C-alpha cells in the first residue's frame, strides 16, 4: 500500500492531541470539514494550523541544521568554512521567515502559498521582536554543543565502521520511505503510520544503533522505553524481520540538546509486542471519531461530538482558541 494522505493516520502526536482536547484534534486534522459550517471558519482554521511558536521553530530549525551538518560529515566536507555557511544560511532563513510572519496581514484571505506564521505575531504577543536573535542563537548553540561533544565523536565513528547510515531529511520528507509497512497486522490494514528517526547506523547484519535528537522538554523517566522509540524499532523489524527480534541487537539513544543528556534502551521483543497492541488500541480509539469507523474514507463524525477540554489553562495557550470561540456562535 502506497502512502495515502486521506487514510486515517496514527502517530504519537495525534494521540497526544486527541487526549489533550478532542476539539483541537478536529480543528487540526479535519480542518476542511469546517466548510460545512462556515467558509471563514475553515479558512481561519487552515491559517491557524500552520502557526507555530518561536520555541517550536527552534526545535524544527535545529533538526534542519543538524541534518545538514551530518550530511557534511558523511561526505567528509565538514570544514569550518562549510559549517559557517550552514550557520549563515539558517540565520538568514530564520530572519526571512520571521519578517514574513511579522509583516503578514492576518486579516487578509487565507493564502495557501504562504504558510510560515508565528503564533506570537498572530496573537500580537508582546516583545516578540526581541525573540528572533535569541532563537537563532539557540539553534546555532545546539549545533556547536553537538560538535564539541563526545557524542559527535561517536557519530563520526559510525560513518567509518557501519555498513550503511541513514540521515533524516526533515526539510523534504519522503513520506513513502517514512511509512511503516504494517500489512502483516490485520487490525492496522489501510492505516497510515509514519516514523523516521534522526540518525541510524547498521553496524553489521543484526546490530543497529539509532539516535534521536531532542531540543524540547527532557524526559526524566529513564526506565521505560518511550512509545515513539518502540514505533521506530517496529518499523525496522517489520521491514526486515517480520516481528521477531530474538537475533537482533537494537540500541536506541535519545540525545537532548543543549544539555547533552542521553537516555538509551536495548529494544526487546516485549517492547515490540507492547507497542503493536498500543497502536491497535490507539487506532480503535481514533476510529470512534470517524463515520462508520472507515479508515479509508476517514470522514469525521459531527464536530459537536468532539468535546472541548475543561482546562482553562489549556485553552489560554491553544493555537485554535480564536476559531474555537467563533464556533460557539454556530452551536
């Protein structure tokens, strides 16, 4: 089955949003269905779903910059001159994007070709201009921290000893390559599940090392393997070994920037069995919100059945708070 954007998607992010607030889930993933209520609501929703905070952009641009740098390492062209060029490019991109967002007329009609907007500009938050250079500095500092760390030396070693190395391309995602081949799990047929770690190395036939970078809140629970990590491992196993990892050695590292805190796990068969059941349960939960539980059509039930959170704190910071309030006029 090729990648199909119309099918029901399952991801950790989507489940987090659904559990956080059902109405936010509707706004984010079924935006176009607002046209049946009011066209302006739909257009405003399309604009709002493209908003990200400056802090979220820092994480996004850190991934872009580190991906570009790892590709230089792989080609052995990571000279200081080329590193400086990467820093200059990311600084210019962030500045240009910021100015586009700042100068955007948010009262104008939705423009599908102009999708970079900051939450801070849309909601006219104070002191936003001061945050641009801070954001650029954070992104560049994340790269410098990695370059001068022991983790950098270990990654460099992987390029020398591995049979093959994978580097994510977050600027131009390859969705077909990201798709998990789940045809062997009947309960998940026709469900789109995508996963792509930041970096992976095949050391030899049955030994894998995977690294996922984080520039967000640190996970302080070092004992249990995060579901996202299990899903990454499941993708590899389904692609090659069809659910059995008894003869495999999969180590997963989660590296936080700029602290360089590292969590790591040895993936077990129990981890794989657990995450398969977790995905099945998640999909069954999502099906409750689509007509006839038909994952291929993926048509949402009436929006009134997507309930708002009761947390005022969540509402205060929600990207969709404007249309959520506007929608009340139609209910």
